[in-house]
C-alpha cells in the first residue's frame, strides 16, 4: 500500500514520547529479528534504520504514516528496540524493561502490538516471554513470522506450526521483508485494530 511517512522523533525515555495522536502500532521482537526491515517493507521506503548488527535500534522511533489524500496521519508506527541480545552494553539491557514497560502500560493510543518472530529459527523462549508480557499488560497483539524467504515448503509449514504451538497463538502471519508475502495481511490487521475507515487494498 502506498503511504506517506514522516519521522517524528527517537525517544530514550518515557518523557520524550510524542503526544498521543493517531492510533499507534508498535513493532516488537528480539534484536535483529527484522522489526525495522518489516516496517520499511510495508511502508515501501527506508524510514527505519536496519542493520545486520543486532541492537541497532536502541530508542523507540516514532513515525507518522498517512495515506495519500488524507489530511491527517492515519497511524503512528513505533519501532521498538530489540531485546534479549547479550552483546549490547549491560546497562542498556537493564534499561529496557524500565523503558518499554511504561510505553506498553501507559500509551493511551496503542492499538496493536506487532510481535515479530523469525520463522527460520526454532521458537525462542524470549518470544514467549514477550507475548506473555503483552498478555499480562492486556495489549492486543498479532504475531508475524518474518524471513520466510529463508525456508521452503514443508520446513516453513512445520516451523509455523511449532511457533503456534509454543507461543500459544492461533495465528502466525507469514511474512518476508524481501518479498511481498504477508504485507497485505499485516495491513489488514492494522486497519482492523486501529479502526481505520477503509479496507487495505493491494498495491
Ligand atoms: N532474508 C531476510 N532477511 C531479513 C528479513 N527481514 C530482515 N532481514 C535481515 O535481518 C537483519 C536485521 O534486520 P533489522 O530490520 O535491522 O532487524 P531489527 O529487528 O530492527 O534489529 P534491531 O533494531 O537491532 O533490534 C538485516 O540483516 C536484514 O537484512 C527478511 O524478511 N528476510
Ligand atoms: Mg531495528
């Protein structure tokens, strides 16, 4: 889908969050799982910095997303720092719960958490921990299984099944940032969760 994007700010602290506005979509997952790439893929431009070095995104980065012709932003996308990567400085890891917890607890306009997992590796304990955290906070979430371009056929089916079993979810949306799989499906979830006024269309 074609959208216009605007970088708002990077917040390293709850006091720096932008004023709540349009329904907000948060993108969460382990370090290097592909959060920033997923955002770039669905908006069709490189707004979020990606890197093969885990721990690249260390702040919550906010973006306004607007459909062409709309006077106001339709959504705010929040690219969250990855968690659970041991090689980032220890102080920073210690900061994460403090930093993300107020966001998940208090952000009034948070409409959907997109919880991103990697289908090319077995389900990880950290993935389940994040979902349980979201369940505890009571935030709606959708699980997206990214990097499907790295696995094929049967293996993909098996990995998706295993993810559903171990993460205790009914659905994992297959996705690739290197192709088009899952993009429309994810947009549909965003429209539904945010109560946006028109269905997502392809293209
Ligand atoms: N093959 C493949 N590689 C991907 C996909 N999505 C992301 N990657 C790669 O995975 C690496 C990490 O991607 P990022 O989008 O920076 O990951 P992130 O979760 O934002 O990382 P942090 O911000 O460090 O937590 C990069 O090398 C990407 O090119 C995908 O769908 N397929
Ligand atoms: Mg990132």
